[in-house]
C-alpha cells in the first residue's frame, strides 16, 4: 500500500515498515501516479500493520528571504529565516529530528548553492502531531560565495534541508515551495 503525502512542497513516498523515501517534485503537479518501482510491500503482512508504518511530511517555510545587491556586494548577500515543519502521519514516533545545513536549487532542479545554519533539533514527534523549529541561514555560509551571481535576483528557487533522526529514512529532506528571490539594489 502506497502512501503519498504532500504538504506545501514536501513530498515523501512510504511503503510498509520503514519504507519511506523522499523524492523530488517540481510542483504540485507531481502529485500524479506512482509507478511502484520503489518498494512494494513484500507480502500482505506489511499492509496489515499500518500503525507501525513510517509516514510523514516535511517542509521548509520561508519567513524572510532577501538578497542585498547594493554596492559593495558581499560575497554572500543572501539572507533568510525559515521554519522546518514535520508532520507525523504514521504510526510510530519520529525523531528527535536534526538539521544544520541545506542547499538552494533552481525550480528546474539545478543546484545553485549550499549553506549552513546553527544546528536545530525538533523533539520527538508522536503520531498525528507536528513539530516545528525555526532557523536562520548563517551569514557567510553560502557556497559558492560569488555575490549576487551565485543566486541571481528574481530566481525561482527552493531550499532543501536534509533531516535525520530515529525513524527518519536516510536521504529525507524538508523542502520549500518555490519562492522568487527578491533583491535590494
């Protein structure tokens, strides 16, 4: 039995016990059919235990996003604060969930830059509950650090934040909706 969760732009595919994997979706239009090639349950016993399954949504919500391109431009002019939200839709506790770095991608999936922030941790999230933590991108952490040429003004972008913790499958990421980068000139 496949479970597909979509909250904002967060997308996680789950099957059976511990069979979740995050996937890359370009927009809400990716909510189409799943081809089933990932991991179908091995037998009916996997389907008979929905309370023991791992299922969650994870998203990044920008609360502030800007880039200062006024002369003299700093090597890393990008600033933002955001929240990581994880909703446990499965039958087992998740976490605590840790995060400390991320990447910026173009809406077409092209990698633009990486960044860091002070490590954050969402406490254990019980089934049916949502955990939230705020973070601020660390000043000077954007790589490559090439001023306003790293992430061009008005670029449609996403933030992708790897998340880890007990019952969180390897490779899971919280992701933002597409945002257009505003700049100050």
